[in-house]
C-alpha cells in the first residue's frame, strides 16, 4: 500500500489555486526530491502532505485512509515536517528541543519516560548532536541548527519526514553533512520527501525526483531518467547543459550564463 | 548525568534566591504600615493572638491584603507568560491587550452609578470579558501571532480610556476620586469579600496553566510548528481563555495594575530559561511577591496616605523596561 496517494488534487490559498489536478503515489522508503521553479507549488505540495493545507478538490490518502478522517493528534506521531524557517527561535537546549518531537506521543498521559528518552537519544545520535546537547539552539551554526531541526523530526516520526529546503543558505560543507545524514536516515527506513531548489543535490541524493511547474507535475522519475537538458530547460525556461557527475555518476546540470548563449 | 546536575543547579539557584527574598518581602509587608509592628510581636500575635490589636491588624488587614496581592500578582504574571507564548509577542499582556481598560470602563460605570461593590466587580469583569471577545475576534481575523493583535489591543485601550474620561465628565468629584483610586490599582479598595472564591478560581487556573506547559513551549516557536505537533485550534483557544480569565478576574478584584504581566516574565526568563515548566511557576511566585512589594511601598512611603500599587508598578515597571531596553537593545 502506498504511504501517500494523491488523486486529482487541487489546492491553493484564498482565491488563488496553486496546484492543479495532482495525482501521484509515494511508496514507503523512497527518498524524494521535489524540484521546480520558484512559485511552482513545491512548498504547497509539501503543505498538503503535512496537512497545513487541505485539498480543495480531490483526495489525499495516508496509508489508504483519507487524511480528513485522521485527527491531527493521530497524524502528528506518524508524519513530521522540518519547516524552512521557524517563526520564533528560543534558547532551548538541543536536547530539550529534540525532545519536543515526542510531544505528539506523550499527550494523553502516556509518559513512558524511559522509552521517549531512548528515542530522543537515538535521534541525537543519528544526527551526531551528542556533543551539542547542552547548547542552546540559538547559539548553533546554520548547519548544526538544521541538524537539530531534523533530529526533532526524527524523534517525532521515524516513518516519514518532510523537509522544506533544508539546505538553503548553508555552505557546501554543511550541505553535504545535512544531506548525508538524510541518506543515513533513509537507509534506516525513513521515507524522506524534501523540497530542493538545487537540481544537482536532488540528482545526487534522491531516488526519485518530482518536478513541478505551474502547479502541475512536469516530470516524475529517477534522476537519470528525467534529468536531461531538454527537460530542465523547459522546466525552468532557461538554457543549460547536462553532463554526468564523474563522482556520483548522476546527471549534473550547468546553467549557461546569458552572454555565452548563442 | 551532567545535564541533570545543570538543570538541578539552576532550579536550586532560583529556589535559594526566591525563598529568602520572598520571606523577607512577606515579613516586611507584615511589619510595615501605618503602624509598624516589631517582628517579635508578629510571632506573638500570629501564634498566640496577643496583643489583640496587633492580631486584628494582621489577620483582618495586612494578611488578607498580602494574600490578595500574591494571588493577583501571580495571576497577572502567568497571564503575561501565556499571552506572550500564544501571540509570539514580547509586549503581550493584559494591559497592552486592552483588557485592563475594559475592566476600568466597567468598574468606573458601576462606581459613577453608585452601585455596590458587587456591581463594581461585575462591571469590571463584564468590561474585561467584552474586550477579550473583541481581541479574540481580531485573533480570528489576523491569527494569534499577528502584531495586529497588540495594535488592536492598544486601540481598544485608548477607546475605553476615553470612555472612562467621558463618564468622569458627567460625574461628581468624590465619585470621580473613588473611581480614580480604583483605576490606579488600589489594593486597599480590593474586594476582600470575594478573596476566598476568587483565589480558588485563580489557583485552579494557575494549575491548569501548568498542564499546558509543554503546549506553550511548542507554541512559542510558531503556529505552523505547533500545528505540525498536532496541537489543535481548540487547545490554543483553551490557553487563550485561561490567560484571559486570569487577567479578567485579577483586574476585577484589584483594578488596573499594569506591567506585572510584562516585566515579570521577561525578568524571570533570564534566570529560568524559556521552558514553561519552570518559567510559569517562577513567574507566578515572582509576580506575586512583586505586587506585595509594590503595595507595601505604597502603604509606607507617604504614610498615613497610600499610593496605589498600580502607580508604583507603573513607575518601576516603566523604568525597569527602559533599562532592559537600553542594556540589551531590542531583540524582540
């Protein structure tokens, strides 16, 4: 049974319809990158999956059940999201912050402390945060912060983690660190669905890429199949060259600066 | 192991700070007044009831007033913590949201109409609930995290303050004076007859706030963050109404006392950190002690005249806030 199945979904904000007629299925264990131009509807798709937004038409099923029938407190223990930006950042220690992920599991007086502690330890461990556990999250570097945010999501839901541009604004060292940690999580069985604006990161790391343009699915498939210069050029309305990345063997896209275009 | 000792150390430090300071403040509040009572006579009077005059002053006047100040200060402080987490705004508290002005308007109306104390309480309560409903409607329109809520609260505050002045324009001088004293947060006019029941209600609400401490931790990071943890709208509404009831009952009992809900949480956070399980009770205790201190000062500075605690709080609160602002800059 697919983890998520979307059938003819339309969604948007207020008057504006952002996504048109989206249908797709996501299987457990996938590592999905959602790519596409700015404003295409990538984050909107993620908001549907995290239930921040309800579909206007069509049905969204989680494990075969219409999400409308799942109360928020039953959904939160199974699906976690790493937001691109938090509205407010408070000086909680890394450990306390990661422990917040256990909230959906503890709310009904289910306070089996030892087990929650174990899950938090595992989450800190997999994100290599043990040495930082006592540090306030406000004092961390961008990469460390992002790892804490992901660890919190791991503590919340081991099954599915949604991420909205988790490596935007990070330097290349932190980008690889964070992405490598996501790979590690995925290897252990977590389904990862992440919005990425970097096509090359998506190609190198994801098992499947869903490209969105103008609110509909443009292409969907394994990086090697869908990343061709023709596809990327018409996806982004630009000019580019696609080669093979000599290290990963995955397609690598170079945008062509205007003055070199003929 | 290390983490345990760190948290424990901090909690121990806070306890060691508050316990003697609190005892000192409460003792001073019993000693000082129009008549100063020697500490030895306090012990004598409290445990043996002699001499009778001292015992009466303590049991009938000072102790109820101290208890009143404690519970009201605690409620205003806790209410501030709740509003700040809910609105993600460091300026949120009953005063800036206009709730105090609503209460003032209701109370002033009852006083001008020469109604009995019961009606003054009821008027203040109705006034504050009216403003709370307006703030709630604003929140429904703009969302709980919007700065528009504070601006809306301040607008309501201006409107109701003008309404109070309008009432005064049509009233006799002594009624105006009585109403003014109430408006300035004068605990000598506090409704002791309601102390027992209100204290129970406020105490119960304070306990409820503790049950929501983990919700508050998550909420203070933002609404999307809270929603992704499965926190529902109805839970947010419960927290809003608990905060509002704490504020409404407090201002109805003791009049307009600003700044406790604003400065106490900010000051306590420096010591306790952002975690509500610690922040809430420490703010409540500190807020209570702060109001006892303000009231004691008001009773003694120009004795036999009394300065309402609300005025003292206004002075010290304003100065304190400015100092913090100048020292740390505005970081939100």
